[in-house]
């Protein structure tokens, strides 16, 4: 199969060298402007307390095997009357007791 002959002013992607130069110059101008402080401001989300900080921590021992790893279970710790304690987060505490 014969290969396609490229003209002198095109590269392999079919773009002219002037187009590639314009793309590179635009990228350099954009990064320079961003370094000078013309970048868009980042959106700041309102900071909230971590959900586990308010939780009641319950320690237990894992019964899956005989190693005796610890479990940290977290439930709502508001102390409301007639409220069932529901566990909403479990972590493994790998210390052997």
C-alpha cells in the first residue's frame, strides 16, 4: 500500500506548525496568568463537624475468629429518651487484648 505523502507545512496529525505554536502559546499565557493570581477563586464549602465526634463510642470484641480483635462501634450519642441506639459506623481496632 502506498503511503500518503504529506505536504511540507503539515505534521503527522494534519495540523500546520502555526496551529501548534498558537496552542502552545495560549497554554503558556494561561498558566502565566494563573500564576499571577488571575485564576478563578475556589469554592469554599462550609466546614461542618465530623459526624463521629458527636457519637457515642462502644467497644466490643470481634467474635469471627479466636484472635480477639477489637471493634469500635458508633451510635448517635444525643441521649434522647425512648430512642433506639442504631449503629451507623463500625471500625476495626486491631489491638490484641
